[in-house]
């Protein structure tokens, strides 16, 4: 069963690993440089309008952040674990 909940500081390590793997693959995100755990926490937990994680059995398997880029305009970034994919994780975030 998948559970979606608001991101917490404790999720930063797992989320940084997910996004950094995606960055290392190239071409799937605008990000080019990997995040430190603190950098991820600042960017996604503190600087987003909203951010959620999706878990399976207590393991973070994806996350989604909504960034307020201008009045009435949001940018959405969604990432799921590509090393150990979980069917439905992306859909659960939407």
C-alpha cells in the first residue's frame, strides 16, 4: 500500500538519493548538480509551496514539490525511485 504525506526533515536523505540518481542519468531533469542532504532539505522542504512524499511500507519511494514561480504559476517536480521502482508511486503523487 502506498501512503502520501507532507515531507518532513527526516525524508531529506532518501529524497536526495532519489533525485541524485535521476540527475546522474542525465536528461530527465533540469537539475545538473547533485543535492547535498541539507541542500535538498532547503530547496524542497523549506522553499516549496507544497511538497509530499510517497511511501511504501515506511520507505520513501518518491516525492513531489510545487514551487511558486510567479503570481498564480506553479512549477511541479516529481521524482520516483528508479533504482527500486514501485508501481503506482508517481500516480499516487498526482
